[in-house]
């Protein structure tokens, strides 16, 4: 992203996080990964901006992803309490799950959750993600599963969710949707994009008859060689930056 003026009264590290997260909401809108006013992408603020407290940014409930800006993102704590005087409400289904990950997983700086058609379709299948295409092979042994318990507004679900996730960076919430987390927003994005792409292909392929399964050794090798996940190759930063440039051609109001 190009240099963006600093917002007075906000710690520079918080403002940087706000702009990046707002840009990501616009990327999701551009890709069609939206669900009316629902679903969430959250970022945990660095200690430098939060005074060492566990705080994170979430979208203002009631706005479409295309309306999210750096300024109107809401800063909340793990209990969902608004910390920045925002006039917008927060969806309990957002902070319940996201707070559990931000609190329970040290590397969960960013958490993303979607309800795409292909994602939910695969989440509804008995077998889950099929190891039969280029993209699912990149996620070999990286996918966790969590059974559906209803709308995610009950805090007692958090321990079960964390237990089922373990250290797996992408999650299929059965009957529900997809989730990804990572220590950076771009890395969470490419992980989710890869899972989404795998689901898109799986749904299309299912109409064509039996698939060719990718052998375990080949899948392990493919995951090992998946450069978009490798810090030496940017860990998704170049992909995310390219999409933000596309957003900038459409509307830069997310920077406000």
C-alpha cells in the first residue's frame, strides 16, 4: 500500500493495523466474500498500541464490508467492550469466536471467517476437504474441523473450538463455513484464499464423477513447497498488496 497520512490521536501502530484491516474488508468485498452485514475479519493490536492489553479491531455491525474504513473499525476487548467510543454496535457472534482465538492462540494476530457458498457446501460434507486438487494439496495436514454447535454466541464453546483447532492454521467449521488465522493479516489471507479455491474446485469437480486422489507423499511435498506460505517469499504480502492495488483503483475511502 502507498504511504497513508497518520491519524492524529491514534497510536501509529494502531493506525497501520486499522488501514490494513480496512483494506482487507474491501478486498473481501471485491472478491464477493461477503454475507450481507455479517461475518468478520479481526486483528489483534500489537502491545505497542494496546499497552500490553489484549485488544482487537472488528467491523462495525450494520455496515457492509464495502463501507468499512480505518476510522470506523471498532476497538474492543476480549469481553466485547468497546474501547474507542465507537457509536457502532458489535456482533456477539463475532467477538465470541474471534476473541477465543486471539486470546488462546499466541500467533492469532489476524482471524478471518467466511460463509461463501462453496465453503459452506464443503463444510456440510461428511468427508470435508478432499485431497484431490492443486489447492487442497497445499493444505495437507493443515486443516482442523469443529462440529456445529449453533450460532457462535456462547462463550462455553471456546475451549472446544480451541481444542479442535490445536495448531492447525485453517479451520472448516462443519455445516457453517471457513476460518483462517495467522501471525500476519496477509498470511491469514493467502491461507483462506487457498482453502476457498480448494472448495470452489471441489464443488465443481463433484458434478463430474469420481476424482483422482492426490497421494499422501505428493500432498506433503506440495504443502512443503507452497511458497505463498513461506516467510522467505513474503508469506502472502505480495498477493495481498496486489489486491489492495486493485481496490485502490475502485475506491480509496477505506483509508479514511
